[in-house]
């Protein structure tokens, strides 16, 4: 056994119905007095907070620019992001240039809060990178804040978290520690998501999904971005497809391509194969099935193939060329059987 693993420094708090108290305590602990509350709508109140509500999917550079200007002009000394991946992403964009610390309060299962990955979109192209300045100093997980998340969005967001787990198994910096986090994340999500689907007001079910989403993000932060995420970043940036739903649709096709390299994944799903377990879960959750449903045109596929080919990770277990990638994306576009 030979590997190098890096764990990111971060404080993590799990406590339902207590987010406001914990956020206030974390602001004080970090010595801040002028927070910027980034959210499209939240019941959390912070003394002296500046509110910023312009949040856009995939974080366009012009939106990030306006948020940075607002933070500087208002004398902000800490960012509090309450919301999903787009909200956390905007806070990261501000932190990237200002160095302001972030407290993240996730209301979805996106996982961005546990990574040092940032992303910005300009001219239809999404650029991502890693920088320690964008890693939130603290995460406050309060499952009660996810109760208002509609079931279809909960499903898509949870499957996005599952994608972090799966991609971590063959990403560029995959290692045994990442694998342990990822497989436990798969197990938790495989149990928790059906509970959320059947009983949306069940806080314990949502806690299980938040726990799985956190493990997924920690694994992903260390392992890096694999083929699945490269594909989804291209599709999201070029064609403005919804982030979580795109991940939910593409995941079985990349899993079918690569699962021979991660046999333990089937065990985590409690299924004969990982693809069968994933398809069973998606059918159970009535998850989105095709990129065509999201508005992607068949005529867009060649441009997507060219863009993804330029970003395919060198260590992907299965070889990826234009023909194989075209077949994968065409199948995902139509919703065909990934097997």
C-alpha cells in the first residue's frame, strides 16, 4: 500500500433545528463582526449582516464580480452562504479574490461546502480550480433547513452527491482513504434517499443524506475530478443544463464504463453490479433519465464530445476516445440502458 492523502482543515457541525445559533457562534469564534449573508431566502438572522441575494447557477463571472464589489464596499469581514451549490459557489468566488473566510450552511446535498474547488462560467465555458482560500472554515449542517427542498430537487441533489462518491473511486488522486469515505457515502445515500422520497418531512432521513453528501464531498475534495465531473462541467457550462439533474442522468453511463475498476461499489449498493444498484435506486426515486429531458439538443452532442475529450483525466480506468464518448453521451441523451 503506497499513497499520499491530504485532509482539508475544516470544522463540521451537525445539529438539526439549531443553525442560527451555531452560525452566530462561528462568526464570533472567527472574530468577525460584519458578515455578508449570501442567500436567495433564509430564516437565519445575523446581527449587522449585509444581505446579498443575486445567486445564479454555475456562477457567471459578472455575477461574481458584483458580489465582490458589494463585499468590499460594505466592509464585510466574513461570508455566510446559506443555500445550495450555487450559493456556496458564489461565496467561493468572492473568497477567491478577497480572502474572506466562509461559513457554509447547506440547504441541499451539493457538497461544495466541503471542498476547495471553485467554478466560474464565462462565454458558455465553465472553468474550475482549487484554492485553499475558498474552503469554508466551518460547515453547519441542519437537516431541518432541507425540509422545504422539494422531493424532485432532493433526489437530483442527492444523486449529485452520489456522483461525488462514485467519481472519487477512479479520480486522479484516488486512494484507500478516499475510497472508505466514498463507499460509506454510497451506503448512507442509498439508505437515506428513499426515506426522503417516501417521507419528505422525516428529518432523520434527510440527516442520513446530509451525512452521505458530506462524506462524498470530502472524498471528492481529496480525489479530484474524474471523468463524470468533466463531462457534467462541460454540459453545464456550454448548455446551461441544471447541475444536479445533469449529474443524476450521466452517472450510470460513466459507472457502466468504469465500474470494473471498483468492485466494492456493487457491495455498497447491495446489488450484483454497481450499475444495477444505481439504476434500481434511480427508478425507486423516479429520477431524471435523459439529457433530452433537460433541453439538450442532439445537434449539441458533437461540440460536447470535442470539449470533453480535451478534459478526460489521464488515469480514467477505461480508455476514452471520440467514438466511445460519443456513444456514451448519445445514450445519456436518449436515456438508453447504460449496460
